[in-house]
C-alpha cells in the first residue's frame, strides 16, 4: 500500500515545467504524371492531373491531404524517427506490406533557414531542395527533385516562464 501515497504525490506535482519538443519534416515532388508526398508519418503517390504542389509548410502536419476524388497509393515509413537524417528512407504499402518504395538521397541544398525564440523555446524551420533516387518494387531507379521542410521546436530547457 506504499504505492498509493507515492502515486498521489506524483499527481499533485505541478506539470507546467515539462514541455515536449516537436520535430516534423516532409517532402513533395513530381514523378512523371504522379505526385509523391511524404512526411514523418505517411507517404502518398497519386496521379497529379491539374493539382499543383501546395505550400511545403503543410507537410509538417500529421496528415497528407490529397485532391478529392483521387485514388492515392499509401505507404508507411519504416524509419520515422531518423529518416530525414539518413540517406535512405523505406516505405511499405499500407494495404500490402510487400509493396515497397525506397528513396535514396543523392543531393541536398538548404534553401532557407529561420530561427526564433518562442516563449523560451527555439523554433527552427529549414527548407531544402533534395534529389532522391526513387525505386518502387522491381522498377528501375528514377530521380525525383523534391521540395522539403524540416521543423523543430525545442523543449523549454528550464527557460519557459
């Protein structure tokens, strides 16, 4: 029964000192007549039609929006916490894990960097132009140039007031 007083003590402690960090990233590009969009949590491939690539900042949200009435081929990333730091990212089909897409980074150029302090937290937004070698299943590699974004919001580190 000693755990009950400890549990009550933990509940009573103020929770305001802890702030979670945020790391989000994503890329979008045109691959022939398809658009490829991925972020930390999803990847979609769909026939682009007349739909143009949107603002790269929308890629830092969890969901990827596709045009209405569009059939999208959906994939799950396999290395969500490190993918933007490694040169190879793998995705497996949501409906069929045997379907595989591999993206291997060939080049990367940072186009912009913005840093600011928000209530004791550091916010960094970087945009890139990246070239990946794209491979789907048994198809040969093809190059795709992508617009990418990386967003980081630090923890307070004791600076929030």
